C-alpha cells in the first residue's frame, strides 16, 4: 500500500534563507507522481510542484525545487529565499500511475508547519 | 469566477439536521473529489468521480452521500452526523484518470461543526 511520511511537524526558517521539508514515500508501483501542496491559514490547498518517477531531472518551479532521490524514496521540497508569505502548512502527496495511466487517488502526508521569521 | 468554489465556507449543524455542501469547478476538468481534513491527520480521500461516475468510495459512512450531476458540480449531502465528523471538507478537481502531471485543484473548503 502506498504511504507518505513527513517527519517534521514544524520548522522555523529565517527570512531570505533556504529551507528543506522532508518527505519519504512507499509504493510498489514502478510509476508514480509526487506532489507538494501549500495550505495557508485560509484553508485552500495550493499546488506547488510535481515530480514524476521517471523524470530524469529534479523538478523546479520558481523558488521551489524538489530533491528527488528515487533509491531512498525521498522527495524533499526545497524553498529558496524564504518569504514571510511562505508561512503555511506544506503537504507531500503521491499518486500511483501505472498500467498506462494515472489513477485518481492522491494520498497525503500529515504535513509540516513552516514558520518564516523576520 | 474561476477555479474551484465551495459553499458554504462555514456550517454549523445539529446531529439531526440535513445539509448539503456544494462544489463547482470552472476549469473544464473531468474528475472531482471530496476530501476530509481533521486536525493532526492526513487528508482523507472520501469520494472520486470521473466523468460523473463514482469510481472511489473510501469506506465512507452512509451519512455522507455524494452527488455529481455533471462534471462541473459536486455535492455532499449530510444527515445525522456525529460530532467526530466536524472537520474541513475540501473539494478538488483534476483532468481525470490517465493524465500524468495533472495536479488536483482545491477549493477553500467548508469548515463543518457538528453540535
């Protein structure tokens, strides 16, 4: 069965510094997708970045990058140059994508609460 | 209006009430979802609809009844709820099965309190 683990319940980072949020996963499916979402206090889940299991390069989207280590089954999110507006909950999620296409089941971890300090 | 819209934003109901949550997406997606978010728990997938057909029911109690009249609208009908059902209910949409790199787009959620 697929599983997502986020071991950091909370993290602090100084404004303008980089921070890494950890995510490990478990699946027996050879093809899968990994997602990161941000949830501010308003409640909306905001999609940040996607990494496919067969992608050759680590995904990047602006200040977000994904440190994907397939052998270790980890997909850590790196936020560079942190801003006060980055303070939020961050969720790692996974979807199994074998048999010619993606299923719909996106499974989430428990999240990491990031606080950016001025 | 664009994106995924959920109404109401907040709902307080007694255990004997009947209420409905509404979700509407303006993204042209073919799949819609209900998730439940409780404090200190991962998001729990409740239901998945693809092209208006329910394809996933994650062992959800029958007091939650989903309805998907078309690919743009999704409802969650609630009746005889329990206090432990109090949570944030999130609706999402995506392009549908078979679409890799298709993230879920979420609404702002409905904060439900059962008294």
